[in-house]
C-alpha cells in the first residue's frame, strides 16, 4: 500500500514539474533490432542506431497559421544481412550484406489546422564501407552471440544523398480526446532509397495536439504561447502504411555503380508495413517502444520480417 502511494506521489510530482516549464532542446537515442521482437531473429534489417537533436525555433517570429517550427539533426547507421548473420556461402543469400551510415538535417513546420510538414536531407555512405561489419561483429562479441560471416560478399560502397518530405494532417478526433487519426503522406528520392508512402497514425490514450506531442517529435518549445492540454502523455500508436518502391540501395546496390557487388537483387515494388507501440512522456523525458512488421521487400524467396525500437529522449534549456 505504501509503495503504491509513493509511486503515485512521484508521478504527480513529475507531472507538475513537466507542466511548469518548457524546454527548447531535446536529444534522443534510438536503438532498433529484430531481437527486440524475437530474440532468435537475426535477419534482413537487423540493427539500427540513431542520435537525434531537436531545437525549437523562436515562436515570436511566427506568422499566419504557423504554430511551431523545429530544426533537427541526426546521425545514424543501419545494418542489413541475409536470412542470418552467419552466412558464409553467397549462394544462400536472399538479401545482401550492407549498411548505411549518414548524417541528416531536417525542418518541421506545424500549422493551427492540425497539419505538419517536414523536409529532410541526408548525406552518407552505403555498402561495405559504412562500418556495418565492424559494428555488428563488435556487438555480437559484446553480448555473446554467434560469429559473423558473409561480409566479404557485401554490396560495394557509394557516397549518398537523399531528400525527403512528409505531410501529416489530422482526419478525426473523438469528442473526449482519447482517440485520433492522422493521414500520412511521404516521399524520398536519392541514391539511398526512392519511394512514396501513404498511411495513417492512430493514437489511443492521453496525448496532446500535433504541435506538442511526442508522436510528432514536437515537445520542444521556444516562446510559444500555446499550452499543452494534458500535462503528460501516455498513448498507444498504430501506424499502417503502403510503400511504392522504385529504388533501394540496401537491396540492389549503389545507383551509380556498375559493379554493385557479388550479391544483389531487385526490390518488390509494393511493401506493406504495420507498426504498434507505447509512448510515455513526462517532465523532461520521453520513452517509447515500437514494433514494426514488414512484408517481403525483395523479389526472391525472402519473407516478411519484423524489428522494434526503444527510444529515450531528454529535454533541456528552459524557454
């Protein structure tokens, strides 16, 4: 009984603290791995690691229907392998060994009619020189997993540039504010991936409007007059999407390379994804878990797969 009381008081204290002040900056760490869904899995998109920084631009400079602008930076790495990370025979590979290492700058603009526009640009390198083998071997050794074999047949490397745009618009919200739905449209072009996507985001629980919610990475604030309706967020997210894929360097190799590598394939033109997860945001902190399920991305015997991510964000610099 006492423990329950202490936990309740701690949560109430954090809620009051989080409501009392705003923070201009946020840094977050995200770890993705297929083992976060199934510990025995080690296939296809097998690991990702990202560090993100968000900064809210001065709200006093906004005009018209704009409610918030956020500048973001990101560095990250994605690692891919065939059906298993120990695959010494290239004849058995149903997806290439490859990696993608990059830096990104992005800009998000929010509008009063529950809309958001985000644009991004990435520079990086794809293929065997993106440190995928180095990181994967070190990680497997650290946690005592199986040996790695097969990177000798990885895709060749290519410097990359990729541009992206995403538009979100809320399409409904229940009267009690515990359920809403947002339409999502996005497109990416470059020699990393070229695709267009359509989908929806459904939130259920306690959450804020689009320009002040962890679901849209918009909890940072700098001289913004609007106040969050709720002092903390705790919600479930479900995100179904369909993707029309024209190019994927992790499957078919560098766009401008004549010699892609010893193993490469063609991507499926249409891929379905479904995501489901839980987010808690309180005071300076946000934590999330999200599982992703994907239909087969490759035109061969490969099958659909899954992975998940854990993320932790911390906000600082009082507004």
